[in-house]
C-alpha cells in the first residue's frame, strides 16, 4: 500500500502534521518531478519558488475556522481539499495531528473508493489529477504565556523517496475579530509565499519545495 503521511494539513496537513509525503507506486512516464536529476532534488530544506510552477502540481486548499470557544479549548474546524493527486492503485492518507476528531470525507473526484480508517483515509483506484475533500476538528490553536494565541500548521511536504518536490499550499483562516487581532505570521511574506489580511480573515498561498511549517500569531482584543 502506498502511504501518504500528512501532516494538518501527510498526503493530505493535513499531513495536516501536515506533512504530506507522497509515494506513488505507478506514475506516468511524463512525470518530470520523478525523473529529476538526483543532484538537484530538494532534500527537505524549505525553498519558496519565485514563480508558480505547472498548475497541475499537487495543491492543498484548506479553511480553518476559529470560534470564540476555540480560545478556551484550542479546537478549530478544518476543511481541506487536495487537488491533482498522483495516479496510484491504493494509498493511505494519514493525518498526524496530535489531536483530531470527527474526520469525514465530504467529496471526491476520480477516486474509486475513499474510507476513513482511524486518523486517516484509505483511497483506492486514484486517477491522475483526482481530488478529495475532508472535514475534521483539530486542536492546533494554543494560548501563549503573554496572553496571545498561536495557530500551528505543518509540516506540509510532497516527498518521494528521499526527494521533496513542488507543492502548493493555500490556507484561509477565519477568526472572531471582536476577540482576536492578527499579529504575525512565520515565515514572513515573501516571493513564493503571499499573505492577505482582512477583517476577521487571513490567507496565504505558498509555492515551495521542502518542508513548510507555519505559525500564525494573534493578540487578544481588550
């Protein structure tokens, strides 16, 4: 069985740990990332891509909602979709969050079977460019000694054997603006990692190779 160890958001952070190692047992001969010269393959160091690569690259698109109750419990709501999956006969997507509950598949395309097994989803007959969407409750929102809060996500990654390959991760965070104010994000916004902020909303879009972990800081509103 192929194993995708994600984190949130490991093929799916959710290797959501959100690690997303992707191992494909059967690949099309035109899979350029698989045929890359070993000397230039990324070995895990985070490297943002200066411009978007092929639009068919694996894409994680997630939405996290922080509720007023989250400030006390640390639990948030997650919806996450993965697009452009690699073609494989069978794969297991494992979510490595320390605490996760109510995992459910809410939609698939180009997948013969998708079944929740513990803290993961087993997929069968996955076609090229298939997609899957899941929903869950995760506990990755933490109160800090200074009175603030931090939302932790990752590591996100797309790994085959010992190499890390291009991956796109998009995350939208909705939070109660009457209780929280966005304070900071790490890594900082840069080429290949764009960040948008608004009233009660934060979003980032990342194109990268290697392992990406994000930390989003909030300050409590007095």
